[in-house]
C-alpha cells in the first residue's frame, strides 16, 4: 500500500524497514537530539513521542524519568521499538486519527509530521490529547524542504514518462506562517517557530542520493518497473550532482521547521 492509499500517515510508503532506518538513516535520530533540549522533559511527566520510529528518542526522553508513550504508524517500527526498549510503551497509531486514554503533559515529534498531509486533523488530535498547559515541541520538513530533489524528480518523471509528479507528492512542508496559523486556529499558543536550512549528508558516497530516493520516493515511483526506477533515480542523481555533491558525499537540501506551542491553561 502506498502513502496516498493510506490517506497520508506518519511513516513512509515502504512500510519502512526498521533495520534500514536504524542503520542507514541514523542521522534522523541524531538530529532529533537537539530538539530534546527544547523539550526539557521532567521526571514524572507523561510524554507522547509522535512518529517515534524505532524508539531511540523515546528512550532518551524516558531517561529523564518521564513516562513515554511512543507512537508510530508503521507496525514494523513499533515492533522494533518494543524489541529495543521493552520497558517503554509503544503503540501503533495514525497521527491524524488518534486519541489517548489519559492526557499528556507534552508531545514531542521529530521528522514525522511532514508525512501527514491531513495537518488540520493532526493538530486537532494533538490539542485534544494534551492537558491544559501542556506543550508541543516538534520539528519536521518545512517550506522548500528537499526542494531541489522534488524539482529534479518532477522534471525527470515528466520528461521521461509523462508522469505528473505533483499529484504524487506525499509531503507536507508548511511555512512558519502557515503552520503557526493552523496551530492557532486549533487553540494553541505558538511561542516559537523557526525555519532553517540543514544540509544533510547522505551516506554511501556517489550512491547516497540514489539510496535516499530508494528509501523515500515510493509514492512517486510505485508503479514503475525496476528498470524504470533505476533509470529515473540515476537521472535525478546525475542532474543534482553539481548542486548537492561535495567532497565525496551528497547533501540533501533539508529545511526544518521547529515549533513550540502550548495549550492554554484554562
Ligand atoms: C525529511 O526528514 O525532511 C524528509 C525525509 C524523507 C523524505 C522527505 C523529507
């Protein structure tokens, strides 16, 4: 099932392979550590890690003494998170359709919300599961994220196969204004919002972008043959080499949106 058929959920199309996530995409959790400093988890707090992947950041939050609930759309991720961290509670859930039995003091979310196009529904679920005075600390892809990759993929798919990639794009990359407004409409007070560039080094040298495309662009390429996929990915990598390849590695043009927001106390 691809991302569009799922209605836009928090993990990728490929029913992400949890081992691959840990071994080749470890930078996702590494960068998330900076976000933890903004969360400042306290002992005894109940904290939801929304889009927890295989649970590495949930584990770090739990080390503060907070009670963590990790949630991910992918069963495979949840299974692996439970294997790795059996003392933490991990549940499978859809970011646009979840509710919790007990309210939480904080929601933490790293590199997940851009996978859910139904952002208004996500914001409602997040607001409803926070206690009054509770906080949201989130980082995800913002406006212009991986813009050069999306642009090259769009051009190549059009030229080579007459495919309109805009209809297949599974990602939600809002601006500061757009996302802050959305949260405010739902009742949040936005206390911090920032969009910044974070060129992200991809592993595996000249194959780095090809690997990234294999992991993340199934929504664009799901109906292509293996040979077609290989051809399209290679063309995109070639086109972007001048722009994104430097000193032996590709650097994806990541742009992160960081947000802190609070549910009013009364
Ligand atoms: C990101 O973390 O920004 C991202 C990852 C995969 C696909 C698109 C964006």
